[in-house]
């Protein structure tokens, strides 16, 4: 976790000079980020299911029609890309699901889990670029990470043991 803390401080340093949201906006976002993350989680799970169903719906009828084995249809980069995507997506889905309850309670653990998810997404973008050499995908990943990091660091101060007014801190 020490290297994660160092990375967190480095990213936080990069974002210090950028314009910040108002305190009211930061507070609203901190108090409501849990359901925003929940919506993202649901969409990720649906996307994963649709990808698997879509892949199977296309490959098997085509292979059956032409009477071919599916093995030659897969290249190394396709197999590697699919495996990398599923491993990283599964990791982010699990970490995101684990973060929802602590985020709702404004606990630091929730913020940390979302930060780790953001780091994993960054690694996925880099690894995906190495496997596919798709610069557009890498740029999209970098832009998405930048926007996500901005909003995540805007609410970081609310996840240091502060509770929502009227909520019991011992929850």
C-alpha cells in the first residue's frame, strides 16, 4: 500500500494547480458518489454479459455454417486481448462492488478502492495498447483517467473519517 500512497500523492500533486469545484459541489459529489459508482458497476456487468453473448452469437453460427473449427479463427492477439479484457474487467467489477458500501459511509476504504480501480484501468489501457497497438484506445483511456482522477481527487478530503451530517460515525 505504500507504493499506492506514493502514487496517490503524485497524482494529487499533478491536480493541485487545476481549477477546483466549489465546496458545495465537492460535498454533493462525495455524498452521492456511491450511487454514481453503482450505476457504473451495473453498466459494466451488463457490458460484460453483452460482450460474451455477442461474441458467442457471432462466432458459433459462422463456424457451424462453414463447418470449421473455431480454433483457427483466433489469433494470439485476439486471445490475449480477450483474456486481458476479462481479467481487468473482472478485477474492476469486484473492486468497484467492494467500494460501494464504504463510499456510502464516506469511509476512506471506499475512496482507496476506487483509486486502485483507476490505477488498474490505467494499466489496462497501457497493456491493451501494447497488445493491439491501437493509439486511439490509449488516448481514450488517458483522457478518461484524467477526468476520473480530477473528480476523484476533488472529493478525497471528504473520505478522511468525515461523516454525513446526521449519520452515526460508528456504522
